[in-house]
C-alpha cells in the first residue's frame, strides 16, 4: 500500500482521493506541477481536475488553470487537461499532441523558454503567485522530508513559491530511489549568488530529500501508476550513420589531443537519433565515460550497466519499458552511479561550461550558415520547445546538432537557405550532422560554413537547389552572409502551398 510510504504521521492524516484533492483547485489558479520528460508528473490529480473543468464547462462556467512544469509530462497530465480545455497558460516545455494543437490554435498561451531559467524566474516572481504545487514522490520520511520520484525538474522552487502543496505518493516507483537524488537549494539571487560547487559530474552538494513545510500540504493522494515509458525505436540505418559520424569524430579529437580518452561529460537530448549515438558508444573505443545531462535515457543507462560509463548526472530518468525493468533490477548497483538534481543545477550554464560538456541535440532544420531551428515547423507551428538544448549549446565544449537530411518522405529538407525560426545561432552551433555527412563549423566564416553544410549535410535531392541559391546570393552582394531576401524563406512557402519543398 502507498500509505506505508508515508512515515510522517501528520501527513498520513491528510490522505484523500484525487477527486477530493481536486476541490482545492479553483478557476484561474496558477499551478506548479512537477514532471520532466515523462517522469515525475502526477498521475491521478490532473484527471480529477480535468473532470472538474469538463463539468464546469458543461454548465457554461469558466474553468482554466495556468500551469508551469519542469518539462513535458504525459497524456495523463498535459493530455487530459488539454482535452478538457483546462489550460489557459503553459510553460516551459511540452510534447503532448493535444496540448500542441491547442497552443497552435491559440487556445493556450505558451511560453517556450530555456529550462535553466525557470527556477530563477519562479524565485523572482516572473510567473506571479503560485496557488498550489502538485508534486509526485516516492515517499515521505518520518520527519516530513520528500523522497523524489524519477524526475526532480523545478520541484525545489515549485514547493518554495507555492501557497499550498498537494503530494501524490506513487507505489509504482522503486523504493530504491531513496538516496539517488541530490537536492541543492542554495542558488540564491544576485547580488548574493555564489558559485555552484560542482567540479565533477558526480559531486554531491545537497540533500537526498526535498523539504516542505508540512503545514503547507493540503492533501496526499495515493497512486500506483507508471511513468510515460515510451518505447524507443530501434536505430535505423539513418540513425546509425549519424551516430557513426559523431563517434568517429570524437575518436579523431582524442587522437588529436583535444579530448581525453574518457572524453568529457556527455549530454544527450531526447529522441531516437540522440539515443542511437549513446547506443553506438557501447562499441566505441572509449572507457570511463561520464554524463552530465538533463534526461538520462536507455542508451546512457546501458552504458552504465555495461561499465563503459562510470557515472551520470541528470534531472530525470526517461526509459522505455524494457530499460525501466533493467533499471529497477539493478537499482542497488546504480544508486552510486546515477545522481538526480534540480534542473537549475543539471542545466546550469556555469557548471556546463566548467565541466566542458559535449552536447548532442536534435533539430528540425539548419540553414546553410549554421543557424538552427529546433522548435517551430514552417516557422509558425510549435513542435515541443527549446527545452535545455540552448543551455548546453551555448555553454558546452562541443555542440552537435543531428537530424536526418529530409522529412515527410523527402518533401522537407533539413538544410534550408534560411531557418524559418531561430533558436540557436551560428555563433553557438559547432557541428551539423545528418546521414549524408558532418560539417565542422569551428573557425569558419559564414561563406565557408555554407559550402561545408551544403556539400556535407544536404540530401542529394536538394543539393543543387542549395548550390544555386548560394551562388546567386553571393553574386548579388552582401558578401559576409549572402542571402536573397525574397527567396530566403521561399522553400517553406512552397511546402505550405504544395506540400513539397522541391521545385517540380
């Protein structure tokens, strides 16, 4: 029973159903809800709130909430609330199809932002007052401390800055999670901010527990439900070719003396291609690897279990069902190999720069000068959000962006004359990698970058079109960064009008 995980007698007296707890949530409230990339989000209360919203709407009454999470949650959280038209504001990252549709339809206001900024902006009051924080936990100690779930995210500031707290205790979580977390809550604000004392990926600087004034707790809800454990696709040939190029390049940098044999701490964004890179490292000529990332996925877990990776630091664990089973079976072995931190620490620019993290993230498109769009389809429709990719791109020792060279059966090119939305500028992006090849952009001027990206990364179906655009732009003038402004976004416009970027 979940109630046995509540060791604090006073909080045991606050156990109630999700429906009863949902009565505390009123129209117009601003909620902080834990959850980071499918881990650590509440499982029962969002459905109860969604049902309350549906009932209000059926009576012609208004009922919506503002909602700030750590990152994406799952259908049982973002999905049910979006279906009920219950979210009027959402930040900072999401991946739910229904919520995405509501955002792109203008029904939900969405602030997309760097994840390293979220807790500071909560602390400074940029979001306004938080009425209630809803947090998932694995248990509560006798003295009222909270044992975190599979993701921490923004939980520290979510608890501190809320008027009241509701806790879901999830019996599906392994009790072995206790002790895996490192909750550092002393970041502070200028002008009194101090350096974060991390000099290695596995330095412990905080407490294993979250702390919360028990008087602030309105309710405790018992659940027994798994996280959003989506199955990762087996790496296809495209993903394997991308991964092989990244690994070959890292090997080259080791041989050139620019990287140690154990590399530098690795960060991997969410997705099948990034996960394929981690899988490829199993057979790569590197040992004693380390990770300093925001989300630890299957590939990094398997590196640890294979003893190729010594330690990994993250803010959340996002596993497929098979990997979750491996994690739970080996949790005692993993307890001193994996450390989970608040996202203000996992994504902290100061720490990322100090450790020299190698960042690998996915993109929607890159232009011929190395600017990257990782959030918007055709410049206007939000996909998921920038997440932590900017934190690692701007501050990492290396910054890779990876993608297949085409999408939609070849109708969309990932390499375009000008990106339709800027997330990461040419000043921060070092490497563009597709299955066609890799462009090393370090120490290159824009015109040098353009030729590399076109020749190395673009798909053959689009290469001549890109060459033609660049040649004509160069002849037209503007020789630092040649563009034909009337044509720069014409590929996107052609896709919107015809469903294909190619000229037919």
